């Protein structure tokens, strides 16, 4: 498994834990990294992506809400919602990462951690979002 894939898995865990626990990002980030003990470069990217996602959460959630017509954000499965969040953060706030990579990584994580249908759902939303923000 690639280093960035591992980092994205950690970010998914962090975002999930944030949503469930209500703790501050610093607490959850430290807890997950302490338990998982990733290599320094993985921890660095995971920390940056998690922190940036939380910093832009309101903007990211608004983008998701615009794309999921007739659905409330809260009705999207927690894993899918957080995969969308981290991928959209990459699309808008990590210009060094190709859009295709961000989208494919989110789809692969959805296939692993969510339902069979989640990959298609994530792909559809992210393709639509990527059209808003061409790189």
C-alpha cells in the first residue's frame, strides 16, 4: 500500500472519530497517530490533510450539499461523507495532487470501507465537483 493511501486511511479514521466523539482535531489527530504509529512522512501528510479538511469543512460541506440534490448531508453514510470531504479538500486545496488521483483514491477507499454502491456514488459526486475546479 502506498504511503499516501495509508495517510488517507488515517484521515478517514480521524474524520470519523471527530464526528463521533466531538473532540477537537488536535486530540483526535494525536490519538490516532499515537495508536497507528505511521512513518513520519505518512503522519505528516495525514496531519496536513486532516487539518486542512477541518479548516475548510464548512466550504466543503456546502459543495457536497449542492451536489447531492434531495439529500441532506446528514443522510449520507458517515464513511462516504468523510471520504467526500477529504477528497474535495484535496481537489481544492492540494494543487500538487492530480484530480484523477484524488478521485480514484476516494473510490478505492469507499470500496474497502463502505458499501458496494459507495464507489459509484463517490465517483459521481467527485466527478461533478472536479468539473467546478479544473486543474
